[in-house]
């Protein structure tokens, strides 16, 4: 397969599944954008194997091809050809990729979340790991000197985005009998899950949503406070991606926490306004290019 076809393949995956991420990370220099697209395509393919196809054998296959790719022998598959190019350009560790696949295996046969600590572990496995995968691309200049801090920041951003996913997709997850809220937190907010399944927005539901939105925003804040650790050319695209995702939480709250009844996304005009705000914020902090 031609190199151009390989790049077009992974670019089409992120473009199809996340316009916000695509528009943000397409602003990176070409080599970095291609690497991000390849990593996203791998993660999306793995996630869809469980969430969409319920195909645990596909996870085993992906792991086999992943190991071969990191050993320098990628299969003749555009996904892994693109990933091989990414890890050659931005040397990476296989561990977060394997942790992601492990988390998805757990998601295939989920056990109830007892506490928010369990939820935090889950968010690390399926999203914090993605943040770690992206660090060699987005923080290539500082990762060696500040690896521990950068890793912590990337993990918090990944977790924030996963909590956002959970709140955005709660309607479909309940239909499919997937519950990611911890039993501890539901009990604290006196939430009865059977009432929640009816789509009724109760004070208890609102209280719990405020809890999880607050938790996610704390994690977004960790990233915003440390965006200076990222490469100059990656600060705006990464902060834009984070801001657009966080805006989903604000829309859920603005719409009266009716995410039980519909999925909320951010409109084009709001995205444009947020993009301007991100540029102004970075300029004010002296962190723009």
C-alpha cells in the first residue's frame, strides 16, 4: 500500500469519529498530525472491537500485530503501517498500548464499579493510557527531562475526557446495561438506578452529575495549568481539543442535565468561540507560538 494511502486511512478514522479531535490535531505539523492520527486510529479500532462489535478475539489479534509492530515487523495493514511510522518518528513504549487492551478486555466482562477509585482505575486503563501514548508526539522536547510530571498531566487529561465520554453517552450505555457510575457515589447521592433508566431527571441525578462534572473539571484544570510543558507547536491544538471536550460538560449542565434523554455535542459557532478563547488564553500566558 502506498504511503499516502496509509496516511489517508488513519486520517479518515479520526475524521469520521471525532471532528473535534480532527480539527484540533490537524493543526499540528504534518509529522505530528500523522502520528496522532495513527495512535487515535489504533485506539478507536480497539475500542470499537469491544463497544461496537463485542469481539474479544479482535483484541487478541490487535495485540499480536501491536507487538510485531513494536518489534519492527508491522503487518501489511494500513493501521499498523501508520503506527510503525509514528513510533519510528516519535520513539514510544508499548506499555500504555498493552494497558489499553487490558482495560478493554475488562470492559468486555465488566464488574460493577464499587467506588470512584474503581472508576478512576477504569478511566486510566481506557483513556489515561492514550494520553501517555501521545506524549512522545506532543511533548517531544520535554518528555525526557520532565517525564514523571508530563505523564501525570497526560493521565489526568485522559481521565477527564473519559468521564466526559461517560456523561455524554450515558443514555446509550444504560440502554446497553453499562453502568460506569460507582455504587458508592450513587448511594451518596441517593440515586435509584431503576428510576434513572426511565429517563427522569431527578434532583438526585442532578446532584450526581454535578459531582462528576466537578471531578472531570478538576482533571482538565491539571492539564491547563501545565500546558507549558508541551511542545510550542502542540500547545494550541492540545488545549483546543481539551477545551472542546470540556465544553460538552458545560452543555450538559446548561441543558438541565438531560443527558439521560439525548447526547449533547458542541455546535460549530461555540467551537469557533472556544478556539478564539484558547488562543487568547495562551497569548495572555505567553505560551503561544
